[in-house]
């Protein structure tokens, strides 16, 4: 059981990250110590979500595990088709089931690299690399973000995941802002669990 004091400490930014707010404002801290921050994205009303957590797994092993997680198409993705694969770059097309509004699709390019002691995985929509717009799907104009994994100084990892999504179509930002944030937290939890070697 997590005590109140332990919860507060778990949600305080670490020294390794405290000088890197980048305009983000913390909006939530979960019971398991995940912090959620956000800042305005390129379009009014849409936010970049920043999810920060810890893992007992070493940065190198965690980065390798997170790269392999792309092989899993988690809901709401209903179909993932790989277009190209290289050791440090993959391109894939996803079809996404969305409640209430029309289903979505996008093509994503993901790359991994090491920046000093930091492992990074970056992704962004790449419509030119995928199929043309599909009948019955709304093309998502923007999905962009990535993972940053660094040492916590004691054998584990500090993990930061950022994602910015514009769903396309006539979806009001206010309608999707909180669900997109909640989905990002669930995705991080699932990825960190599945990335453990």
C-alpha cells in the first residue's frame, strides 16, 4: 500500500527532469506514481500529453523492449500492417476503431536512436509512405511523439512518453482532450508491462 507521503514523493519531478518543463503543466498524478502533464499543441484546444514514470528495468533493456512493443496492435487499433522494417526504423499503417465518430487510420514512421546516455524512440505520421485515404475511414492528420529512457541512477529507468494527436474530421478538441490523455496513460502502463524482458 502506498502512503500519502510516498505518493507525493513518487509524483515529484526528479532532479534529472525538473529543469525540462518545456511549458508543460502537471495535471494528474496516478496512484502508481505516473505523472501526466500537458501543453498546447499546434492546433487550438489540442494538447501534447507528457507521461512520466519509472521502471526497475535498465534503460538499454527497456528501450529494446519498447521497440518490440510496436509488434503489438493494442486497442483501439483493429489492424496493423507493416510497410517497411529496418533495424532502427519501421513504417506501418493502422486502422483504429473509434466510438461515436467514424473510424480513423494513419501511417506512422518510428525511429530509434541513442542520444548520449539517453535512449529515444520517435514517431510521426508519414502519409506519403502508406496507402491513400481509405473509404470508411477518416485520415488522422497528426500523430507525433516518442519515448525517452534514461538511467535513474540506481539500475532502473526514468521514462518519459510524449504524444500529440489530431484526430481529424469534425471532432471538437474539448470532446477528445481527456480521453486522449487517459488513453496515453493506459498505453504507457501496458507498454512498460509488455516491454519487461
